[in-house]
C-alpha cells in the first residue's frame, strides 16, 4: 500500500469539501446525538432515504433521555424499513447506559465511545471527530474505495488489517479539522468516487495524484473477495383476515428479524390447492383463499422467495383453530403500531389499501 500526504490529499480535499458539501439535516449542528443517530442510520441506507427517517425519529425522540425511555414496540415502528433492527435496540441500550453513567451525554472520548453497544470504530470516529473535534479516523466503504483507487492498491478491503492501515494512514495526514476531513473523504466517495459505474474523475480534487486514474483502471478498484452465495429460503405467507382485522405474529427474540411482527408462514412454496388442504387439516373449511402474488427479499446472507395468500375467515370460531401466537389487529393498528420488516412491504401495501377485500 502506498502513502498519502497533506499537500496532495488533505489540502485539496478540504478545499473541495468547503465549496461542495451538501446540506443535511444533521450536519453543522454540533449535536453528538444527531451525529450518532444519523451515522447508525446511514450504515445501510442512502442519505436521500435516511433523511425522512432521521427527521421522524428525532422529532419523537429528540434526545438521549427520550430514547432511553421509549417502549421497544414504538422504537421498532420508528425504525421500520431501515432494517438491521438490532441497531435500533443497541441505540436504546446505549442511551440507557449514557443516562446512568454519563449524565445523558455521549462521552468525548474515542475509547469510551467504542465501549458502548453498537458503536464500532467507524461510528466512534465519526462522533469523536465531527462532534468533539478529536483526531480519530472514520473509515467506511466510501473511504476505503477512495483510498484504494487513489493508491491503486490491490489489498482486500474486507480484511480488518487493511482497514486498520487506512485508519493509521488517514490519522497521519488529518488536519486540525478532523470532522470536516472525515466527512470530506466520505462525501467524495458518495458523490464523485462512486461505487457503481465509472467514477466522476473530472470533478475530483485528487485527480492529478490518483494512481488508478493515471493508469486508467479506476473501475478495477477496490478489490474484495467474492461473497459466498446467499441461501435461498422458500416461504408461503398466510395472511388471515377476520372481520376486517389482519392476523400477525411475533418472531422469536433471537435470530433474523428478532422480535418483529410477521404474517404467519410455512417454510415452503405451496399452491393455492395445497393452502386449502393445509387449512382443512387445521379445521378451517370455509375460508376464501386468493393469491396475493410472489415477492422476493434479499438479506445479507439469505434470500426469501415468497408467495402470499389472503385467507378470509368466514366464522369467528375458526380463529381458535390458529396457533395462539397469532393476534388480529385492525389495518390502522397494523400501519401505525406494529413494526413489520421491509420484507413484507409488497403484501402490506395490498392489505392497507384493501385490495383483497371481497
């Protein structure tokens, strides 16, 4: 791996950032809480999508104290659609620790931040540098991409050792504006040294010293070992309706989508005939069954291939044939109070709009 220096990297980068930085609702407020929440949201979500979530979240939970006290059901609803729900749970755990041990404030100390649930090197570096002016690197995928192209480096960015070397390298050339410097590298990766397609090199302040640009091989970087193929899981959703209410159940408190709500399902793909046969075995013989179509959802290591069936129960006693874990809620409750993962969005939209009512 090569080197970066202040003259060719830090100075032109900060000058570019001062002229081109984007307006963001969480930026320039010197609010560690805002920095923390926004960085957790942005770990898997683009800025354009995260903005609305951030506004809704901080309007209802404007500070660490309110986050520490929010009921989990409401927290999950506020986080609904962002995925990686354990991150939201860790936010609350950390908020409770901050109230108990730090007078409701995020500590102005990199190592202390690292010790909090859900805060790793990147988030700790972002909070420390942006909110407290502490010289600490904040290396995410955007930063790694910029550095690997700039240095034409063949190292595998999935390796922690590579990330550590980049952190040390940036720390060596970090100016007296560490927060702006970290945001500048990230922003360059988001809007100029982009991940998909050709980078916009003509707009880059580092173009003249970028080794990949000089060699004409920008799109060959960064290097990353291929991931293992995702496991395919087939699921048939049984979306029960009784007197205008919809049946849902809570997932186990551990594992994928832990503690969230879902539509009852079986772990195979069934035809409409097989669904009717399954219902009959449960003693449900008069239900009206209709197809809601197929959908797919991709997690990091698993793909769900789903088929949905709307099951309209005709008699109240048939509800007793279902497992006790299934509860029935109104469409308004389903929309406003219960957090369903994005995986079910295709079916939830049909239900809320009443497209399957007969």
